[in-house]
C-alpha cells in the first residue's frame, strides 16, 4: 500500500484519570497504549478522547479517518448524538470501525447494529481462551488456533448483536461461558469489527496477540471505496425513444387538470 492508513483511536479516557488501579496500568490512557502497540510504518495514528471539544471527533478529524477504534464504558450517554451521526455516516461511506470491549454498549455500535448489544458479565479476573474460528481471515493472520488471556472480565452469550457477517473468535471463559469475542459486520461500504478483550483493570492492551489482532483488523477495515449518500437524479446513458404518453413526475408539483 502506497498511502498510509489514517487511524483514529477514540477512548472515553475517564477510568484512567479516576481509578487508581487503571491509572497504574495505563498512565497515559488505553488509547496511548494501543497507539504504541500497533504503531507501524503504514499507519498514521492519532487519538481522540471524550472530554476534548466535540470528543476530538470534529468534522475534519472524522473526514480524514480511514479506520476508527472505539473504547467506551461508563459514559456512553455523554457522547453527543451529533458526533455519533457523523461517525455513522462515515462508516456507511466506507470508513472502518473497530469496537473494543465495553464499546459493545456505545451509541455508535448500537446505531450501526440496530440491536440491544446486551451481554452477560462477571468480573473475577478469570482466564479466557480465544479460539480462532476463521484461520483464513485477514484479522487472524499470525494468530494460532487459539490464544489465552490470564485475566479478563467474562462476557457471555447471549450477545444481542445481529448475526455477524463473519465470526472470527469464540471466547471461552474459565467459569464456563462462551462469547462471540470477534465478530465482523458490513454496514453500507464500511467494515466493522467487534473485539471483546480489553477490560480496563487488566493489562490486556499490552498483550501481543491482542495487539496483532487489532493491527490486522485496522488493515482489513481500511476503506476500499468512499461513496457519499447523494441519491442523484441522472441523465440516461442511452438515447430513450420518445413515449406518446403523459405521466406525472415524482417530486414535481402539477396543477390538476380541470
Ligand atoms: Zn470491562
């Protein structure tokens, strides 16, 4: 690829400021850890956070983003609807979106899936084994049959998402539940990947497999096209023979004949 992929990593970035345990793991925020973890020559990475003006997602930033990552948790409601619409419109045009962990309940993921995105959860630092069920998929390259996280929050089925277009990972938890931990969707011209790992009190975004999956997902989700919502009225490609009939036209007001 000759052109770099413009990546915007969005993070709520409040737990890291408010909770000592999270601050210890991510002193500069999860967004910074992910940015450092996936840094590569083909990626042009910037970050944005909730408390910046327009949540750091101004028209200019969203306009110039190829792939957006989204981590949110307790403050989904604080994300302005206008910004959600802006991001949604860009996804439909072709921008990639990677929704991480508790971002399952974000306004943007709910808007794009149209479902509850509900799940079961439990926080006891249990082990998770993520099974790679799509070994030929671009997102799983370099990942073996499975990888493990020593400590994760349990997310369990039923997960209130639409049937994924592609199921990439199934997570199994020490307590016995399973979860669709990696699921890919297409909405409009955009690709969406939901990836479950990333609870804020465990150092998940330093795990090399997690970072590899995110990096792979960024490249997979990079746009191939950009098509704006325009609904144009167009001239015909071929000459159309005149028709000896009179029909009304949609959208054209006509005076009723008396
Ligand atoms: Zn969590």
